[in-house]
């Protein structure tokens, strides 16, 4: 079974929490989270259904709580093996600047525009199930 499609993810670690959306087309993955980070890389499924994720996370210059704005955007590398269907909504512990719990679930392809255009109040409400258009 292929993994092409649109996925929502939530994450929580020692540095904070967040939500995002990513799109898998072929082995290419592209995504965006609510904090403005973008993700680009590959998601390759093996014969057992496990998914090898190899992604560059582009972090914009941000104001971190209690610190000065970072002068330059920077890149972080995420390399992790997920179970089939990215765990289908079950929490996965990923090592990324400390342990991070990540939950990934396939969502409607109506949400794929978030990957390119970012989050808006309408797309956020749709993700939360508050509107259905």
C-alpha cells in the first residue's frame, strides 16, 4: 500500500509543541507547521511497510520565549524510521533535540494547500473539525 497523500501531525517535546501538515507524492515529502517551519525531503516505504523519513526542516528566524530573535534562519535534519502508516495516529517517540512525541494521521487532501500556503484561520478551523468546507 502506497503512502502518497496528505497527513496531519502533532508533536510535543521538551522545547514545545506544535501542529503541521505534510504531503507525500512518490517518495517526495513537503510540509509546513504552524510555527512557520517548512519541511522537504524523502519518505521511503520498505517491504514491511516501515517508512524511512529523511527531511530537512527549515526554521525561520524566530523569537524564542525569553530570548532575543535569532539573526539567521537555520536548517535541522530529521532522520527517523516510522512504522507503517506513520503509526496511524499512535504516538511515536522520535529523537530530535531531545525526545519528541509525534503523532501522524492521514487527513483529507483538501488540507494539502496548507503545505504551500501556510495556515489560515479557515484551514486551522477545518483541521480542527469546526468547519467542513
